[in-house]
C-alpha cells in the first residue's frame, strides 16, 4: 500500500516509515498540517496516518476538511492524548481509527493494514456522483446536470476510475494498470487521446470544467 504519514517529530516519522517499509509498503512523509493536507488531496494514498498535534494546522482540522472535500481515504490518528473523549473527537473529525502513544511498531503496521483491507473490501457503489456529474454503473448511463452523455466503453471505464478517485491526482501509471490492464508503459498516447475525448464530452457544453490535467503528475476530476 501507499501510506502518507503526517508527523512533525522527525525521529518518530522516520521510525514509522522504516517499520512500514520493512512490512512492504511505500511511505511518504509530511511534517505539518497544510503540507499533509495538500499531499492527501493530491496523491492517491491507501491510508493516511495523522498525528493529532501538528504545526500550522492540527490533524483534526485537516481530516475534517478532507472529509468535507469528499476524500474518503482511511485515516489513522496518532496521539499522546488517549482518553476516551480524545478518541471520540478523532473519530468524529473523520478518523477511522485512533492509536495512543506510545505504541508498538507491530500494532501500527497491523492497524494500517487493517484500514487498507477494509477500504479495499467495501462493496463498490453502483451509482457515482461528483458535483453535477452522475454515473449509473448498472444502466451504463452518464449524465451531467441531468443531461445524458454518450461515451464509449473504454471512456466509461476511465470516467468510473476518475470518479472513484475524485479530487485526487490519478497518475498515468495508475490509469494504465487500472483502466487498460497494462503493467508496463506501452509508449503510446492512448491515455492522452481518451482523456481528450472524455473531456470534450463531459466539459465542452458546460461552463465549469471538471477534468483537469496536472502537469507532470496526471489528471484530476473535480466537482
């Protein structure tokens, strides 16, 4: 899994990263609230690990804002504040689990992996909605602002993946693997062509564009 750790204590962050990497996961680090929020919004992470007390913006506020923005990535809170009321505050702010310090590395790994499995194992929705854009997976129908949009099967699959990862950057590698089932780069412009066609259909006749190119990173569908 790809894990984001937002922790301002450098030694602690490195300890957690080493433990998770030894367990086979890819780990990114951020040292304050705003940076962690920016990375969580822009990167496709499987689990977010937030220290509760962070510089510039505390973890509770960051996670609450992420949830308001529609980002559903599982969150594990870490904190020296381990009383019941503190754990309840973390869960109400949008956290999925709460681990009090001090903790064992084995427990940290187990909780992160459990959150990742829970997220993957949830029953996928058959109706997706991002802003005014809606997709009915059973009827295979796409509408924006109530207007039906005709798209081809591969475009439908591309749009479904973008909608399931709305407000997050989706890389070309992710699209190749999840939409085209390629586990190598075919060195073609197949993604660019399909994204261009999809953009013309969902954005062309509307005032506000939803499908954006993130230079050097990939694409993002925004409400």
